[in-house]
C-alpha cells in the first residue's frame, strides 16, 4: 500500500473514531486515551502487529484486543476502532490513525500541538512564558511536546505544522559561517 493511500485510510478511520466519540459525547475521554496510547505505541506496537497473524481466528484476535483494552484502560470507542482495524487487517495503521485522530481533535478544538527542542529541559517559568508567547502567536491553546538535543548547542527549535522557528545557536553559527563565506 502506498504512503498516500495509507494516510488516506488512516484518516478515514480517525475521522470515524472522532465522529463516533463526538456523537456519544465521549470525545474528551477518547482524546485522553489516544494521547496515552500514542505515548506507549512505540513500545508495544510489535504486540499489536501480531494481531495480523492469519493463524488466529477473528474471535481470538478480538479477545486479545479486549484484554489489551482492559489493561491499557482504553475507551470502548477506541477498542472498537482497534477491532475494526484487526478485522480489515489494518492494525499496522494504528499509529497513524491515532496521530490523525489527535490532529482532528486539535483542529476542531483550537489546539496547537507544538514540538520544542532545547539543549536542556526548560524551567517551569520558561515553560509558562513560552506557552503564553506561542498561544499569542498562533491564537490557540498550546500543548508543547518537549525534547532535548545537544546538537543545537543552545536556544530553541520550535515546530508547528509547516511553521519552523529555529532560534538555535547551531543555526545562528551556520548562518554566520555562510555570511563569512559570502554564501548568503
């Protein structure tokens, strides 16, 4: 399956999950579950891909999904989405379905989920100031996912959608080097 068709399929499942959750007024619980699931998926995706095993019958796979749902305390709508993915042998789309669901939720609730990279973790005061500033720039509620990277030397790299603010020392040094070489 091509990447574009995988993305489209994941978006269809994510939209269905959103609409099902929204209609049942369970959208916030599903969103919280989805963000929690997104955090643990890298560690347990191998277990989910076992659900594509053709030697297991569908009922056995559903029992595994129910057990995983209970263990991870997943909302029934998310469990049902997992079962649909299993039924259609699309469980490999799960990370993208979750990512798309969160994206749809964020769009509909005016939330900007922003990636911020720094050399060291920000202090509470720095976090608060950054959230205020980014909320005013993007005119949305801000959720920041932090990461650290010693390669940027200092400063911040901020990514939101197609926006990139590279205020890292590494970027400034590269710009200075290009200026000095005459490669502006």
